[in-house]
């Protein structure tokens, strides 16, 4: 940390601790070294205002505005000074300018509300204590401190207390919505934000939050309308367009998202977040060359932009330069790198070393990435095992043979299995058929199940709440799933849902969507697990960051799939990645035959399909079939002994040439071969 930064932090701490005189002293010292330091000028102004030294505060503010006219904080503190001097009408303009420059400043909006209230009541100023009571500043600060400390419940209680006293308090409603979002209560959050926006229609931060909540509920039309309101309010703010672009991207409107990010970069050239996000969409639509340019531009704009490095590695076909590898290694040695960034850099370095054939260093970095990531994930392997026990117990031969719902149209094709087992390749082959639409990894089936569960008595767990369902109940799940997936479909006879975790719902699919097709993507157990271990997922797949947990999860997955094959013979079609690579034509014909589709030559030329692909395999499925990923586990064999030990029952059942060397030796200290 530089000396200037240290002074700023120390001055900020002094001001927060109630020692504005010390804050003024530290700011003055720093400004002797750098007279135009924007942060110190604004902080010095605030400290002088706290000391009621208005003339000195004015000097700091005028200097900040002169040198940094585009700095939002300078206009914010200018508004504070104007309000203190009794010029609420002029303070309004200062606060509005601050929000135009940076719509993400929550307290600025509260101050703006306060200034408008004063003007509306014919006053230009109010006693400090009265203004504080009006805005509940101390309560807001207390709740924010509680939330930052992790005590969200007490923070929520404070915000609700403010709203009981003042139901029209915009900031309390907005911050309460934020806590609801963290607890995934999105509908509740939207209600609070709609209230905040109705009370303060020109509050950009509330509009940002509302658009994001609507987007996360997949209410894309409403979210775009909110984003357009934000743009109309702050048309020169890059953040306004960032919000719109994020909605377009999630809605699958990638070309429009790219165009909107270009508008962001017109307003804020070199904005690393926009460059990286635009590159994501360029990659998705197959423009990988330009995506690489933009990822590298993000790194140029912000050399510690770990997400851009990770995204380059995630292309799987990209190769880092020596200089880029050195830069990433230097980032790991630097102070202040966040845990998220550290995991991303380790993952990118791992792929860099793998591409160079340095598998020991590659594995070391994969392992370090996962150690960091596992610390922030919540996963309970015992819960996975007991849940599978209960699914197997309930979905027996008798249960799955009951009267099912009616057939649905169009026909869903579920591609399930473990991540990195060839599911994207299967999806791309099927989506190259004229009668099949590719979508992406949809979360609609779990949501449809959860929606029904919430109406069940006593909020029973899955799958027990399904025990008393009849054909009408299964139909309700099927109808809800088809309704919610309609937005992804354009009218073909079949559509693909490539959510790998849907394998646990196979029995439910048989009853709720009886004419659905289920494809189980299979791969050598060690390649499958290694692929998951190497992949740093944006979210989900929490079992994949510890090799022991990963191996145990694979056993549970295999146990459940074996159960489905027993009780629903012929309902699930296994596709082995290695067999697809060895004989594409035969495997494609069998796959299409299972789905009831006629053979089409285009399915063999899946790599020519220009559809958008969101997964980590997007670049790999845009090239002809290749065999370099088959038996990749052998390159890492010496590092996989814990996995081999756990998967031994499955591995020893494989042909001898598909087993690890250690299972072909009965040496002391090695894993022992099980006598079959």
C-alpha cells in the first residue's frame, strides 16, 4: 500500500472514529505531497465540515471540483457544504450531478431526498440533529455495520424498525431488499424496490437494484424496461448501460449485449469490467478471436483483472505467452489479491502449464485453486448420500410405474451426468438437427419442483412431498416446466435442457414428462472427475473442489444412475465420450434413433453450427472431433491416488488397459485389487 493510500485510510478511520481534527491533519500532510489528490481533497472537506470550518471546507471542495470535475465524490461533498450553508436548492443540483457520474452511491440519494424535502417544505436548511433524525443516518450506519459483520438478521431488524417509523424511507427499503436478495427472497426484494422506486423515481441506485432483481427472476422484459428508465435518468453514466447489457446477456440476446457494452466503452473507455463482459458474449457467439483481444484489453486496463486471465484459460484452446504467465505468477506474489482472484489466477496458470506439458505444475495450481475455492463453498457429502438413499427408496419399481402425466409437446431432451463428461458435445450434435433446439443449462425443472413443494403440507423435503401425488399432480409439474421454458423455444419439435444435475430427477421426469428423452453423458471415471476438478465453475458444483468429495460424489451419481437403469429400463440412454470419439457416425445414429429422430448429416458436422454456446466447452465443440482429451487422466496419474482409492470398485471393473497402473500391481502400500 502506498503512503498516500495509508494516509487516506488513516484519515478515514479518524473521521469515522470521531476525530475529525486528526483527519484534517492527515489530509493536509498528504496534500503537501500531492496537492491534487481527489480522495484527500474530498475527505479533508468532510473533516472540516465536521469541525464546522466551512471556509476551509469550501477551499478543499473548490480545488477538487476544479481539478476533478468528473469525480462524483467531489459533487457529493459540495452538496453537503451547500446544505450546511443553507442552500438546499443548489445542494439538490450537486447531489444530482454526483449520481449522474456514479449512480451507485447510496447515501448520496438519501441526502438528495433530504434536500428535496427541505425545499418542498420551504426551508433551505435544518438543524443537524433534525436532519439526522429525518434520514435515520445513525440507524442506517448501524445496520450497514451489522450487515458487513455478517449479522444480517439484526441489520434486517434495524431496517424494518426504520420503515415502521417512516414507511416512505427509500434507503431503508432498498437496503432491506439487498438482504432479501442475499437470502434468495427475490420476490420480496422486488416489492421493496418497487416501493423505493415509486417514492424516488429518479434514484438511480434503486433502479439498478430493481433491474438486477427482475433479471435474476428472469423477468427480462420488466428488467429491460427498468434499465431503460435508468438510461433516461442518467444517459451519460456507463453504469446505466452496464445494467441493460447484463439483462440482455442473461436473456440470451448476445449480439444486443455486445452492442450495449460497446456503448459503455464509448462512455468509459478502458472500463475493464465492460471489456471482460463483452468478451464473454463474443466467445458465446463464436467470435473467439475478438474475445481474446477484449480479454487482453481488460488486462491492459487493469493488470490485476484475474477474471480476464481465467476467462482466457477457460477458452480451453487459448495459449498464454511467457509474459502473461510471468504476470500471473507475479500477481500471486503481490499483496491484496482477493481469494476469488487468487483461485482464478491459479486456475489460469494450471491450464497454461497443462498446455506446455508441465503436468506437475499444472496439477499443483489446480489443487491450490480448489483449496482456496473450497473454503467458501458449502457442501455436505453426507446429505448427498442420504438424499440419494431417500430417492432410491421412494422411486422404486412400483412408484415409477404409476399413472403418469400426459405427453408434452415439444419433447424435452435432458442431457444429464457429471460436468466435463461430454454433455456439451452431445448437445451440439443434437442441436445441429433440424428438428431440435439447443437452449443451455436450464434451472427450470428444480424450480418447478420447488414451486410445488412450497404448497405441500409442512414443507416436506424432496422427494417425500411427492409421495401422494397423482397424475394430476405430476401434470402440474410438467405444465410448469413447459410454461417456464417457453421463453427459450422457437417452435421446433424437440428442445434440449443440458443441466447435468437433472440426473437426480430421472424418476420424476418419467412421471411428469413421460415422453421426454434422457441422455446420460458418460466418460472414464478418472477423466470425468479430473475434468470437474480442473474446472473453476462460476457457481454450483460445490462437490468438485476436494478430490475425496469429488470421488464420493461420483460414486453416488453412479449408484443413482444404476438405480434408474434398473427401475426404468430403456428410459435413459448412456453415451460414452470415448465411443463418440472412436466412432462418431455410429454413436450419432444410435443417439438420434433413441430420440426418435431421423439421421441428418449435419449432426456429424456439429462444429459448423453457429449457435451460441455458454459452457466452458464452447470453443471445443466448434472444431471437429478430436481424441486428445481421451485418457488425459494418465498425464496426472501420480496425483490421483486418493481418487483411485475411492473409485476402485468402478475402476477394477474396467478393461485392464483402462485401469491405472497401481490397480494392476499388488504391491505393499498400494491400493489392492478387489477380487471380482
